[in-house]
C-alpha cells in the first residue's frame, strides 16, 4: 500500500504542489491584510489597547507569511531550472 502524505513537505514538493501552495499563500496574505486593515480602522475609532496588540500580532503574522512566500518562490525557481 502507498503511504499518504500527512502534509506539505517543501523538500519533497513538486512544481505543481509549490504552485498550489503559492496560491494558498497569496490568499492568506490577502485575508491577513484585510483583517489588519479592519483592525486599524477599529483602533483609530476606539483607541483600544486590544486592537493595538491585535495589530502588532497581525503585522508579525503578515511578516512570517511573506517570508514563507519568499521561500516558496525560491523553491519554485529551483524546480523550474
């Protein structure tokens, strides 16, 4: 019987899998960006510490998602060559 993959493993990924992950990654960036914008609007209205902390957390999350996209792009270029 063939073993099923449990998740995405970058070292063993094919070009199709990397392209799929790049699409998912772009969607996540858009969602995080939208939520970040919404939180900024709430913070400007209410001047709440909660929204300030939430904005900081979302910026950190966005940073890591963008970094993971850069790694995926490097893997994609490696697979294309």
